[in-house]
C-alpha cells in the first residue's frame, strides 16, 4: 500500500510541463507520464526509505511462489491501490521503463545484446518476462527527473510573489523490475540527495512514495560488471518484493521474497504459495549464471591509483575518441548533476526557475567567472571517471559506479570505463610504487 | 499583423517590466540570401507575438509590416548569408544602424545550404542556369555575417527554434544572459527519454557533434540528426567520423553528411573535406 504521506496531500493536477525553451514536448515527456493516480493517504506503518531497516523475519516468511497469472493480479492490485506501475516494456527497439498496465505490456520473449556503442533487442525462445538485462535508461528518470520546475514567481502590484515553491507532488509509483545494480544506484543517489541535512525534496517525494519490486538477474549482458563492484547480481535489501523468474521443466513461475510489511501484505492479496526447495535451488543457479561476467573492473587501490595518475598518457588517448556528448552521464544511474536556469516571459512579470540534468562533459558545467575551466575532452573525461571511481568514495563513502555498463553500451564512441581503467593501470603510475 | 504605432498601445506591465517604458526598444529584421523561414519563426510565435509587439517597436520588418522606420535600431536581426557585392556593402550599413546585431539561422551564421557553391565553380552555374548570364552579379562564396561584421549573438538552426528567439528577445529586454545552451543534441535527446537510435539501431546520427536547440527533433522521429544547428561547442568530428564508418557510412556519405545547412561552419567544413580527401 501507499506510502508515506505524513501530511496528507490534496489531489493535484498533473504538473505543468516545465518551460523548456527548446521543446515543450521534451518537458512533458520527461515529467510525470501518469495522470490521475494520486498518493493515497498512508496506511502502511513504514516507508520505502527504511525498507532495508525493517527487521523482517525471514525465517517465518519462506519465499513464496507465484505464477504469471498472479503477477498479473499483483499489477492490478497495485494499480487499484493508486500506484502507477512502471516496468520494462518494448519501445523504440529497446527495453525501456515505462508505465505498464498488465503482464502483456512486459517484454515476454525479448532479450538484449549489449556491447560498447551497440544495443540490439533480440527475440528468444524463452518466454521469460524479465529475460533482458537492463533497460536503456535507468530508474533515475522517475526518481530524479530530467527536468523539474523549482518555483514560479510573479510581479503583482510591484511586488515579487513566489507562486509555488512546494516540491512537485509525485505520483506514487511502483517500480517493477529493479535489478541489483539499479538498487545499488538508488542507494547511491539516496546518499547524495537525501543523506545530508539539505535534502532534495523532488527526489525525496518520489523516492519515499515508490514501491520497489526488484528482480534478480539470471543472465548478464556483456557490458555488466556488477560482480567486480559487489553490487550484484544478488539482491539483498532495499525492496518491497523480490522476484526471481524461473522458466524450466517445472513451469514459468516466480520465487518471491517480501522485504517489507507492504510486501508481505501484497503477497497475501495475490494468494502466493510457499516456494519449494527445488525452486530455491533454481534461484541459486540462476544467480550463479548471472555472475558469470566477462567484464571486470579491478577496484583494488583504484582511488589512490587515479589520484596519482592525473597525467596518465591514457587520458589523451581517450580524449581523441571522446565526443563530450554526455550520453554516459545521462545514462548513468548514479550521476546526479543538474543545472538551474531562470526564465522570464516577454512581459517580464512572470519568472520560473527550472533545473535539468547536466553533465560534467559540457563546457558550461565548469564555467566560473571568465570561462570554462575544463576546456579539453581529456579534462572532462578525467573528471567523470575520477569522480565515479575515486572522489565519490571520499564524498559519499562508496564508489559512484555500480557496474551496470550503461555508459559502455550507450557511449556512441564505444568508450569502455573498464577497458580504460585497465589500459591506464598497464601504462600508469602504480599506486604502491 | 498590425503595424505598431510608434507611441501607441500601452504596454502590459508598463514600467514594471524592468525595461524603461519611455523608450520601447526598436527592432529591425533584415534579409540577405535566405529562404525567409527564420523570419517566419517570429511570426509563428503566435502565443507570444502580441506580448512581443507590446514590449518592442517593430520598426523595420518588410516581411511583416509596411511601416518602415529609420534606424538606429536597438536590436537588428539578420537572416541570410552574403552572396553579392551589394549585400556585402549593405551588411556594413546594417551593422552601423544596429546597437545589437543578432544573426538568425544557418544561412546568416554559417553560410547556409547555398554555401555548397563554395566548393564549385559559380561561373559555370551561372552559364548553365541563366538565359542571360550577363545580368547576374554574384560572389564566388556564400559567407556568414560574422565574416563581414562583428555579431553579438548567433541563433542557430535551419530554421531557428522560435522558443530560442523568444528567449533571446526576452533576455535582452530584461538585461540577462539568454539561456541558450551550446552542448550536444544528445543531452536533450536523453532528457527526453529517447532510446539512442545510433546505438540501438545503427542509424547514423550527427547529434554528438551538433549544437542543441531543436529539442532532438529528428532522433525523436527515428531519423538521425542532420546537424541543422551546426557544430556544438567542442565537436569531435574526427572521432564521430570513425564511428560512423563502423556503422557502414562511406566517405562520400560522410562528406555529404557534414555538407548540409552548416557546410561552411569551419568544423563541419574541415570534417567534410577530410572525408572527401580519403
Ligand atoms: S559509471 Fe557506467 S557502469 Fe558505472 S554505474 Fe554509471 S553507467 Fe553504470
Ligand atoms: S560524473 Fe560528472 S555528471 Fe556524474 S555525478 Fe560526477 S560530476 Fe556529476
Ligand atoms: S565517454 Fe562516450 S558517452 Fe561519455 S561524453 Fe565521451 S563519447 Fe560521450
Ligand atoms: S540518437 Fe543521436 S542525438 Fe540522440 S543520443 Fe543518440 S547520438 Fe545523441
């Protein structure tokens, strides 16, 4: 059931598209896609944010088993409870996370092939609904929206009035199909955007109202390296429900583990049956097959290594290839940077402040009085990688990379963060030297 | 469109707008070698047009109004490239008449599609195309305005984006910097939630080297970016060219790809010539 809403909110209209100068449609698409489903008054005792803190008695709740029909019922139950269910679906020849209404919207029998600068959707004989590895864009799209209006102001009778500086009310969303690395990325953004006395209300409202149905991987894309980072493929906490899809001689089914009281409640409402030992063994072997990953990132002493290699010759080689196009940071589920623009209308009486995703690959990102301080692609790529793999640890206590591989797949220049680290280690100053 | 009376209509908001009510800024729109599409973007700004005509005096805009007031003008918008001796002189006069000079679109900013002649023999074209070639007087090159006079702001695009034009006018009226980013099209494409067509389908796309401003229009409709807005702030055309070859583009296709509406912008020019040499 929904959500934390200590202050019950009055239903509100879908928010206005933010005043993107370039494309109103862009703004409309980037913001809430749902319409009409409002956060319901609180009925659960706990909120999603503390999901991992709940002392869930696993011993008394054996993992359950549900069929695809019961999954259908689960989705219907969530929609009935007022959630907008966001899950994997096929759009524009890729798996994307978009609103789904039923099991038929899920990508049954589709899988993905990923390699540097190349993604292809493939039909497989396996009818699995979650047989792909990762959606094109991450859940960041829904929790840390690409564009958001911070407030509007108007001049009335010569005075300046703030019209609306509330955090934009979020539709309560159920995120279906969150992978282990993606949960790790959400935790990373939690630390950045909520783990401080200055909390981000836009992220916070979306995050706290979100219900999370995680799905464990049974295969990895060629670009995945969660095992090196330690973020997957096994999911350990941070979910309301955890599914593992099994398709074998015993049929098409899902082993389900609840992680919160809400999860337990939901399972009861779809009449889940206890899972059998054989099912649990099948889960373990699915995870083992997902853990067979070709891509690796050697994280040992990486922070010190990068701090000592500001002048590694590899940066110049990357610089020749890097387009400074920002696809890596836009696709990355942990990158959180935004820019803020003020806009006025022609009459000069109405003003709005908007923020949108920004990237350390743009010139304006490092603009300080007099000019941009990271003028070369070398400086920008170095900023990105050093932030992800070194400085993030100092700032937020973990790596800024969860090993999802999106920056590898979606880089149009096929730059591979794992390969670059390897090349740099081969040619660089050794951290222990 | 009604022509604005010089001292006429009371302005909404009056002096509260932050612009001195006494002197409404005078705006002029000049045309050189172009198709008129960019000027039409101003007329196309239906929702804002009345507010704009309230806030400024449209003093000279032959496409839209018979009223033609003499300069000097506060903001002069220039559409089109320089292709004749006469225009090369006229732009000098225009510059003298305008406090702020803004170029509109790919023709004025980069020479336009007509700059394709810059790689060819113009005299031959004249002989072939015109029945009486002796009446034609033209320059060998089609060049952007900034090659002739100093320009204060260049609005990109073929055609320009009307929201950027409104933003520029609005920002100029209240004395702030316009919010017109110069990074790649990819940021807008990703913020919009598009699946990258280059990566997911192997469709050649110039988005990574192209200046943002269109709202990633073509990639949103399954077409690769054509580069209408010209080179972005730091275009790495050499690297993109390499990648596009891997996607199966031939040197001839690549050369033509960079030789579009912004062919004469130096980064695209260089990229196209490098592909031609191969
Ligand atoms: S840096 Fe790359 S692999 Fe790591 S989390 Fe970001 S997109 Fe995923
Ligand atoms: S890598 Fe760049 S865009 Fe991503 S969080 Fe760090 S500074 Fe921001
Ligand atoms: S690393 Fe790749 S995706 Fe990132 S800015 Fe460079 S070329 Fe673009
Ligand atoms: S489709 Fe084109 S503009 Fe969009 S992200 Fe891909 S390369 Fe960039």
